[in-house]
């Protein structure tokens, strides 16, 4: 395993981040294909044995049971100061807003619940899971700064946002003396490269770590077209994200398979070796020990410039899908979101 600093932080993270969305009590959240606690522990332990020290979960994953499984496993298998734990918080609900719960109060409640689930005193990276158009960014940044000062969070990250949102948020944080976002977790892989338009350039300029999710496009970059799995059949959200562009994406997937044969490695290794030339640490979901094995092997695989270009050449622009397709300012009160008191930034 290789390690690197996470953006403008002092966190030393493995080049592979284990994504924990597949852990948790099936039926308690949005996914039916998750694995139970004994199997989750097996995967986490195997990742630790292979040198993975960076783990990503969220309070939204299986009603908090992903956090619970991860926390118990890390207490049993690792020293707290030798792992980097990231979790995420959700926007305020309409009920929260009606009850008058502020953005700051919401964040404090969210982190307290996550820490309870994890059985930890702090998290290393606390991630704003998706943009909240009903809460001023000042309140979000102030709330995050408060939990950092309280010792409950070391650094903050953001997920599912546009480059302009991240740039303006960090500019406001600098102006107000708040902590700035050190990482961004967006949708980025070999068959979905829209983050390269603006986000990648912003991150390079400001040393913001990119830790993308869906690194293998829900398995599509790890298997031949036509091959399937139980998860693939059950994951309707992944089908929603990728099925519309299947024909154009399969041209790239075929090239991944071709280079895998050439190198005598798995398609997972080729796909992640490409992504590792672009980002700090991709978030790789794992529900079986061999999933994390393939990801770890990718760290040592070097592709030539010609091979990188060969993989990239068939790509065509993709429409935004999933959370980002909904994260648009149309019909939103943008003035409210970007105001700080009576002053708009």
C-alpha cells in the first residue's frame, strides 16, 4: 500500500479508501444488497491487513448500521490513531426546518449521532453529503467549525457539489475564519468523467483532495459486458445512473478488458490504476474480501501514457445523473443560500 496526505490536512491516508455503503442491516436503509456484520468485519479486517487505513461511511447508510458495523470492527482490529474515519451528514429535513432547528444545531445533532453509532470520540473527516439549498452555507460552515472546535471533527469535506459551490464556500470560510473543505467526494470514474471539466482543475489549484465514489461504476468497470452479479441485479440506482449510456460506455469497458488481458491483471486493477493517476484516493466499495484485494493491487500498477490515452479516447460527454442531477439552482432561493446575515457574498 502507498499513502499520501489528504489535501491541505495532516491526515496520512492509504491510496485506496474502503467504501462502507455495502455494510449494514439489509432492509434498514435504501439498499437490499448489503452484507451483515460478520461479513462486514471480515472485509474490514482484510482491508486493514492489506494496509488500508482510510474508511468512508455515512449516517444515511442503512439507518446508521454501516457506521455501527465499522466502528465495532475498528475498535477490535485497529488502533484509533492509525485509521482515518470519514462519515457524512444529511441536509435538514422539512420537519427540522419547520421545528426551527438551525443548520448549526442540525450539524451538532448529526455528528453526535454518528459518534454514538461509531463508538468514537471524533471523526477524522466529516463530509457535507449533498448540497442543502434550504440552509445558508454560512450556517453549514459555522456549524462545522463549531464541531471542529469541540474536538469532534478534525477536518471537513464535501460531496456531490459543483466546482463553483466549493470555490465560493471555501472563499466564505476563509473570509470568516472558518475551517475550509480539504476534500471533495464526487462521481468520477473511467466512464463518467464530468468532474474533469472544472472540479479537477479547482482541486489541483487549491490542493483539495479528490476522493471519488463509484470508482468502478457499480462494478461495470470490473467485469465484461453481459456479466452480472446479485448486487448488479438488485442495484436499481446504479442502473438508473448507467444504463442510458451503456452502448457508448461498453467501448471503454472493452478497452479495459483488453489491457487487463495484456497485463495479466483484473479489470478492477486497470480501471483503478487509471483513476489513481487523477485523484488522491478513490472510494472503493467492497462486500467480499477479493474486492479490496483487487483495489489494493491497483496501487502498484503503472499504466503508460499511451495506455491512459487509449482508455480515455472513446469517452463522450455524459449528462449528470443521480444526486448531481437534482443539485441545480433552478427554483431555489439562491440569495438565501449565499447570504450571510443581510449581506450576500
